[in-house]
C-alpha cells in the first residue's frame, strides 16, 4: 500500500466522538490504530496484513465499523494514522465530491 493522502476528514460517530481520518485513494481498506468509536467489533481471522510505505508490515487484529458509514475498518495498534479508503466509501454507496477547497462525503 502506498499512502497518498489528499485531505483530512473529520468524522463523528454515533458516540459523538470526533476522529481525525486521512482520505486516501491509494489505501486498500479503511484502517485505524484504535477501537475508539468502532462498533460490530470482531477478531480478524484472515491472512492479510497492512504493508506500510517503508515496506514493513503490520498485523490486522480487529475489524469493526465506524458509524455512520465506515464499514469493515481494519485495526492495527501500531498504525500511525487513520485512513479512509475512497474506493471503499464509494462501494458503500457514499458520494464523494472534491473541489479545490474541500471534500464532501
């Protein structure tokens, strides 16, 4: 995965906790280092891992949802930032509009 962050997006879950996420068109999945704000939390049983920009890998420990519209968020405790994958947002029926000043999801 090559991180290509284009903007920062503030999300507010059902628990009213604001989280800072980077909107990323190059990520393979939504990912975070924290369970904060996640629901439907399950242990990850797959064989995938997160490949970082320096070539190292991080384990995926948990999968959960970050309401209202982030589904199947990977959790890896050593991940440095929260990433929102643009393609996954579109797959989950979210509209994304970019302008020269902002991004609206």
